[in-house]
C-alpha cells in the first residue's frame, strides 16, 4: 500500500487511535490544531503533522 494515497485533514480537534490492536492507518494525518495519539498496538504507516503528538503503550508510527 502507498501511504500517500490517503490524507486525513482534521480542521479542529485531533485523532486518537486507542484500544484496537488491529487498527492500522496507511496514510498521512494532518491535524494542525489538535493532538494525534497512537497507543495499544495501533499503527500509522505514513506521516503525521499535528500541534501535539503522543505515542504510548506499544503504538507505532513508521514513515515510508
């Protein structure tokens, strides 16, 4: 999969990936006024741009 094919643009607020170890996003996440949180084995394969960023409890972010 190509992570540049999907781009999530979140105008207000952020994104939390929590509690589903099989949850994977292949793409870019853009949240200029929010926080992106990745935990509990969730994964983002792509780029993240946000005002806040948090990785906990086995969360994974991998850039292409």
